[in-house]
C-alpha cells in the first residue's frame, strides 16, 4: 500500500480534510469478545503501533475514542450493561485507558459513547451489524 502521510496507513485511516480529522476504525470483533469490554490480547500489538504513531506524530492533537454498537439489545451480558450506550462507553474507555497507559496525554484524549445511533451500514443484516460494531480513534488536527 502507498504511504498516506499519516503514519497510520496500515490501518486504512479515513482522512476528512474539511473536518480536519484522521479516523482509524477498529472492528469490535478484533478488539472484544461479544458483549465484553476487555481488549483481546491478540490486538495489543496493533494498539501499541497506533499509540506509538499518536505519540510521535500527534502528541499535541486532541483524540476522541468513539465506541459504536449495532442495534441488537443487550441480552447475554445484561447483568454488565444497561444498554448499547453503556457497552459502547465501556469499550471506548477500555481503548482510551490502554492508549493512556501507553503514554498518550490524558488531557488530549476523550471517550465518546455513540451506542447504536451512528451506523455506517444496515442493521438488518449480519454483515451490516458487524460493520456498525466498531471503535474509532479520531485525531482532530485543529
């Protein structure tokens, strides 16, 4: 793949010039077990790479970690989560805390819970639901 100048090329970042954002989208199935908010060990090296780029290239930029879910109600883990906002919040916070542990400045990072309300695909299909379950790391360039 061609370098895109962000340092995040391997993660397929979406660059939105008018908004001044660079967004890396991580699939929830890679990050978390179903209904859970503990980061899987298998994704740690990817998060370490992202943290390294954020520290080197974007140290003074604000970063939002945004958790998203599909529209399925919380059933199997309803003892853990009140609703999809609760789950998306916990997942965003898990990624935020990991990035802070890896050296990102707490005053430049925030967690955002979007729940099921910002879908990128149709929630009536399994494939669409899978696309909607994600965590985005958004770098605000200005």
